């Protein structure tokens, strides 16, 4: 990856979108509408976001291809511009950059940052300058309170919606699987997913027959694998990040673990490449994928394709793209570059996005739709649930895990 410094990213954005804009004055009908954001171009989180700068540029290009953002008060469209800085994956850097966006760059609105660790402190900047902000992968409700009415967030999916469609799919299979065993990496995020969906599975009539945890780098992983073999669950539900998941799944294949389905809540292209053929038949979750019909699907397809962003490799991308789209639509509904009116539009509106309709709860966090369930078929992710958005048919029981083949 070409690692760009904050200054280099800003300079590149300015080069592409003419001179660095000062922001549209309230009621202006001549200045561009300017969104300010930071991306984790460097640091520990860079692997999640390395395609997002190009994706952001392509998003602006697509909006501007048809003239830009329509402002009713101007009776015309104004171009969209971004100013982008690298937050270095550090909350303190992100705060400093958003301060700069507000004071030196005088942007009109904030989009981003990602991750609650940065979103909560940046929310205080939004509150300080009364700048409406749509954050991307931020789930913490504290961001809303810290933002004092200026912050909305679109994590995808939210915890309550994470595996809703997956368990709905499994409940409709014939014969219905009866037992579930949960395997969880010892991490706050992965534990939260599992703890929520243990209860969710039980409410849908599944019998939970185990809850096993493991540490990243655990040396005795085979002991856990042998427990799975002994318990023989119908469904093995794994909540873990990529690196610690790989040795677990490789050992599961080696001892020929059998199940009707193996679901990995955080299955991504990176993990799939590590596993090779061992990933075949597994299920996972994505907020959107090319080929899925829905609002702004063509826009998403174009932006992702031209920026070289694969949703399977970068599964958190749709939160970013949807944050941009929601802010564009909020400005259009406001009809003017007016922070008070945009704030009202965000608070009162429902917004269409590729994953479906998005609305905001009282905590400022998007409700909206859950993730789409996919299955790895012939080495590629195929959306299999819900049926109205599927791009292929679910193979059940999973042939590669059930001891059979198509």
C-alpha cells in the first residue's frame, strides 16, 4: 500500500478537486459543498481502510458527474469536495485533524471517523463547532451524547441485527438444525457478538450446547477442536478475528469436524485466502455485495469497482459509503448549506442506502437492516439470504462440512 501522510493526502485531494476549498458560506450558491474527514491510512487500523481514500474520491466523482448536490434554495447543483487527512489510527491525531478541518479548512460538514475509539473524542469537536457529523463504523452511544445533537452513526450491522438473518435462514431449513455451539475469541467485541446471539438463538428455538473461548495465539487449540468433534453440534458459530481464526479452522478441517453449517461472523477475504480450500461451504455476513439489488446499488457498484474495493476484503466499507450518501441526501433535503437545517434533516429522516433503508434511533445510531448472509461456493461469496436479495441458493447441509459434495 502507498502510505500517505496527512499532508500528502490533503495535497492529493486538493490537486484532484482544484484548490483546497474554504467551505460554502451559509446560503451560498457558488461555493462547493465541502465534507471533511479522516481515514486510517497508516497505523494499526490501516488494513481496514487502505482502499477508502480512492473510494472517497470515486464517490465524489460520481456525485459530481451529474452536477453535484442539488440545493433547492439555489435552484441548481453545487459540486461536492472532500478534504481528507490521515488520523494514523490514533484518537488524538483524529481529534487534531478534525479541529483543523473545522478551523483552518472551514469545512461545511464532517463525515467519519471510524471506530468508537476515535468517534467518541471527535464527537466533542463536532459539538464544539456545531458541525453536523455522520460517522461510519462507530457503535458507541457515547458519541451521540458527546456530540450534543450533532452526531449520527451508521455502524453496519448493529449488534442487534448482526446475525438476525443468518438465524432466520437456519430456522427455515428442512430439517431444521437443532443444536448450536458457540466458539469465541477472548476479545470484548467478539464476546459481545456471541453473548447477544446466544440469547437470540435460544429465542428462535435452537439449543445452545456449548460456549467455548480461546485466546489469540493459543497453543493448545487442538483441545478445543476435539471438544467440537465430541459435541457434534448442528451449527458451529464462530466469532473471532482473522488471525486467530485461521489455525482453529485449519485444525477443524484436519480432524474432519462435521456440522450442518459453520458460520463465521467476521469471515472476510483475508481469512479466506489464508484458509484456501478449507473455507469452502462456510457462511458469513456482509452488509452488501455486488449483484445485490437495492437503492443506489449501481452507484455502489461503480464506486467500489473503480476504486478497486472488494467488499469481501474490506467488509466495513459500506458504512463509510453510506455515511457519505446520507450526508449528501441530508444536505439536499435541507435545500441549502445550512447546518441547522441539515441537523434537522438527519434527525427526522429515513435514508435509502445500498444495504436498505436507514433510520436513526434516539441514541443517534442507525437501526436499519441486518447483514446479508453469504456462503462460500466454489471459492467465492454468494449472497444466500434473505431470498429477495440473494444472488444464489444456500447449499444445506453445507456439503464441504457435512461429509458430502454437490
